[in-house]
């Protein structure tokens, strides 16, 4: 019986990886039916996608791993890759250290899912499930119809209500000034940003942030990136939402001491995640997430009650935004 069970688990792992590899090698699905064919889980036609086993993950580096530089990196949530554990560098969890040096130290609060030598068969199977579920969610997001492009590819300086936004040129920029997401007091407001190629936030000379107002939640913001995402190469700034990129995701650049914040998740399907002094807070994308009050009176009361981001999870937002945890 034990041998039979191991054979079944091995078969499941092979099937999951086969689907994931096909996803990296082929174009994204163009409709909901195509997305559904890539996994047995139903896709969402409206609202937030079903992330499945990826829901607790803060950082996932496909089969290529995750690399950290700097001593200020914190991962609040799980971290994973379907590659060998040696592809994770500059981190430690409660169980293992992953090629840390005195200059490259990153703390992981959750579980690390990876292959040997520091992962086991169960860890690898879970990492493979994360990869498969991420691909399904990615294709779900890509299939959402009627996306608009109000800034002709430039999101900086816009204030956007909930909806689907698709770059006509294939790439989105968030440069020059911040992006504001306005929920208009709708607790179920969801934003989906679709791009066939790249996402670039900030410039080499300065970061940009995403500002949440009127009840907007980090847990309801999704970025479907057809190739790679570059987040605040100058260091600093606060990004919001779940970034799902076919290629890699890069945070900051080497030598920048300012901490770059992502209140959400970074999930790379086919390439690595690279970060320098970065905080990724997956708890902001779960259980209601980080929300904005969007009302000056409420924010003033928050200040009086000493809710000055005292948990240290979200970083400072431009424009004086104070955040609370929606329970």
C-alpha cells in the first residue's frame, strides 16, 4: 500500500509539473475555457481569482528560485520554488538557512516549499501545486474581458475605480507620480491590470506607490504581467496587490538601502524573483488585507488611537495615508 501511495503522489507531481511547463512554453489562455483546460479548478468569471494553494504564498520563484541582497528583507508569508533549495539565496526560516551571508539576510515568517537538499517530497509536491494553481489564476486574469486603458499605458497620476484595465500597447508604466485606487466604499471592489508584456513601477531616479482610498483593499488588486515586472528600481515606495508574472519580478537594485514594500504577493511562473531590501507582506492579501480609511476624520481618529502602522508591516504611503487592519 505504501508503495502504491508513493506512486500515486509521484504521478500527481509529474502531471502538475507537465501542465506548469506547458504554461511557461505556450501563450496565455485567451478565454475562460482555455484557462479551465489547464487545471481541474473552476475559474472566476467575476471578482477576485481563486489562487488555490498559492493563497498563503508571499514569494514564488517558479523553477528558478528567489534571491535576496541586503539585510532588511522580510517575507511575511510562505516562500517557494519548484527548483532545488540551492536556488534560494539570502534567506532564513525557522527551519533552515538558505545561503545567507552577513550582507544578505532575509527573514521568512512562513514555510519554505522547495526541492532537496533542504526540501523533501512533500515540500516539492506543495511547490508544484502552487505553480499549477498560479498558472490557472494567471490565465483566469488574462481572460477577463473589456479591459480599458485610460492612461494610454501610463498609470501614474490616475485615480481608478474598480474594474479591469488592459494596456493597449502591452506594457503598463507607473512612473512620475502615484496611482490611486478608489473603492468608493465598496468592500468587494476588485482591480485587475492586464498586460501582454512588462510592468514597470518607478524609475531609476525615484519610486512610485499605489495609494488605497475609500475602503480599497490590497487583497483585491491583481497584476497579470505577460513577461517581467520591475518594481521601484530606485528603492523605496509601496506597491500593492498580487503580482503574477510569466517571467521574473525584480524589486529595487543592489546597494539601495531604502526598503521597497509590496503589500501582497509576487508570483513568478517561469523565472526567478530578485529583491534588494524588500518587505513582502502576504498577510495584506489575506483575511481582508490592508485597507485605507479614505476619510480624513477616520484617519485623524486612527492617529489619536496610535494606529500609526505600529505593526510595521505596510511601510509608509505617500500622501500621508495611515492604514489599519480590516478584521
